[in-house]
C-alpha cells in the first residue's frame, strides 16, 4: 500500500495481491470506512468545527516511480489516479462533519461481481 499527500488531499493505493484479484477494492473500501469513522469521531478543525471528508475510489492500472532530482519523491499517477481525484474533488461540498464516498463503476463491479 502507498499513501501520498498533496495540499489537503491524501491518496492511498491498494495493490492486487496477484493479477486478477479484485479483493483490493474491498480492502480500499474498508480502509476508507475506517478513516471516515476515525475522522468523524476524533478530528476537529482548528476552529473547533467538525472536519469534512470527501473520498473517491477507483480501480485500475497506474504508474509509479521516483520523480525529481533535487528533491526526489515516490509518486503515483495515471488515469486511475486522475479519476479517483476528480470524483473526490468534484463531489458536493462537505461541511460540518458531512462525508461523501464515491465509487467508480469499476469498483462497484469488483465488489458485486
């Protein structure tokens, strides 16, 4: 698994244990549910208000590697990453402890099928 941060976003990646294994979607969903549960009960903004959280889950291929020379860092990128990011960033605005979790059709299929 991999976690990457940028601005106020956190991105987590859950890999297939073997090619074709779709349980990674369930693992990612369970992790998101645990994070949501912890945030709703334990995390407050500096002004004391509840924290809002938006989650986007997508499944598919991605690229990963070390980027940069002066300050190298491990990064993940690709269409799968872009779709999950857009799902979270374009969801309805959350305030006052409200949470949203969006699943792509690929994730839904992995969970049901």
